[in-house]
C-alpha cells in the first residue's frame, strides 16, 4: 500500500501542487482539466469525505479510552452519554482550530513528539519478542461476520471475493486505505509555503506516515498473541500491555489520543482551507471566505463541525467506509486531471515521462475500484445519495450564478428619446 498507493499520490500532489498553487488544492486541478462544474463536484466530494474522516477521530479516541480503562463500558456505554462525550471532544478541538494555523502548527509539533514516544518504546521492547511466523498466520475456525454499519444492508455486498482464507477484505482494505490516503490534502497549503518547503513537507509526510504505521503493526502482530477477532479499536494498547506491561499500554492510549488530536487539527484545517479556496474562486458563496480575527475561515470551520456532530453517533468502521467511498470518487477525478494535464495535453513532457506517469496512475485507480467494489449496500446507498445531492448543489450554484451575474436594469434612453426597452447588464 505505501508503494502502490501512497507514493504515487504524493508524487502527483507534489507535481500538480507546484504547477497550480491554490488553497482549493485538487479542485483547482480538476477545474483546469475538466471545467468549473467538475471542480465544484470534486470539491464537494473531497470536503464531505474529509469531514467524515475527521468524524472518525473522536470516535476512535473514545474507543481507545474505553477499551483500556473501562472495558466493561466498551460495548455497553449509554448512547446519550457516548454522544455527549464525543460532542465535548469535537467542540474543544474545533475551538483550537478556530484560534489559528500558528497555534495549530505549534500544537501539532508538540503532539507529534508526545504520541511517537510510546510507540517507539513498544517497538524497541517488542523487537526481541517478535515471532515472524505470526505475520503469516491466517484466521482459523469460523469466519466472523462483521456487522459494522448498524444497518440490515451492512453485511451484504455484491463482490464475490470479499473473504479469502478467512480474511475479511472489506474492513481490512478499508482500514489500510484510510491509513494511507489523504496526501492530496497537502495541496491546500501549496500557496502558503515556499516550493522547497512544500516538497520537503510532502516527502517527509510520506516517510513519517508509512513508517509510523508499518513498523508498529509489524511489532504488535509479531510480539503479541492477539487473534483476528481481538484486533478492534484500542488493540494497540492491549498489545503494548502484553509487550511492556500495563504502564506502556496506558501510555499508548495517551499517545494514540494525542495523535488523533493532531490528525483532527490537520484535517479540519485542510477542509476549511479548501472551502476558503473554493469561495475565493467563486465556486461557493463568499461567506465561506470570511475570516475571523485569528485569520481562520470561520464559517468553513463551523460547517465542518456541524457535519461531524451528525456523523459521530455511528461507529468507527462505518464512518471509515463512508469516508473512503467519497474519497475514492474525488481522488479518482484528481488522478484523471493529472492524466489530462500531464499526459494527454502536456507538450513539454517527453514520451518516457508520460509512460511513467501512466504506469504510476494504474495501481491507484485499481485500488480505488477495489475499495468501491468491496463496499456494502448501505455504503452504496450513501454514495448515491451523496452524488445526487452534489449534483443538486452544482445546479443550484449555476442558477445562483446566473441570477447574480445577470441583472435586468432599465435602459438609459438616448438624448431626446424615451424608451421602455430593458437590457441585461452582465456584471
């Protein structure tokens, strides 16, 4: 996944971000390649996917805490109490984002250090305990059916090979995809930093994300005896407890919590910047370009918070799948815009480079297709509804643009003449 998905996404984002620096990110690329309506649709899909992704983070944090400190409440917590806690977490994190990018940046650096230390200790302590044969084990016995989506249609999908050798590929691939996607969000900052810092930031993000996911997973699976059914939200803390003791498991929860906070800050910042960029391009109402005294897009942040509050009642796996399917559509359009701009229409690029670009696109598009094929029927219903609503928004925006840009005013009669003729003054 790091090589077939993350690396191509980083290279594409870096190249197009440097060519078209804009706070709207991929929206700018798609608009350049396919027109304004396509750009608006991608902006909507990418934004709704990013907000859904952000909704997973408070949910996952609460599951970590419950699994480690209050296991008796993990499955039986009161729904109203759970929602109240999640609302409180969301409001607090949103307020920090509202205070500005400078504060967010400093907090992210601090949270990075705090969150990485316990995982580093788990890796160091777990290396001598690793049994490499565990990496090749497949589930034994009856295959568990995942009831993730809280709907009757959630367990069923049309794809015939969703389970192979006891491995449930729908949650497996969705979690992998969720972990390694989102690098295109870096394009939202392409106009705010220098080219050198932008390239270093994208390369550093790729290295940090891939290593921080891959290495702890290898150690946790190789040095603990957790079975497939035990790998739920919070399982890292359980594995760390087996490797280093209760104190390390508790520290993992703290580290996971701080890393989830960092992800929330980064995602909400990128999502609000995307709406800001789209407003500046005239694709959405100007109100979303309104900034607070902290230089943050106030209404863009508030809109994201409202959607998050609507999604957090659902469980983690369901929200991940919803986020992924929206992201699949949006990022596929971004990849196709790369094909249009840097392969099909690029006259300044040599043939070998075009072939390389095409080969780089192929695995990413196939992975997107597989994620969509593995989705449940409940997710398909959500995806269709999301796209239909997006098309309605696009047509509503076109009508609004027509009304705004075409105003009828009385014609000014020539000297000595009177007339009832009216003309359309296009602003």
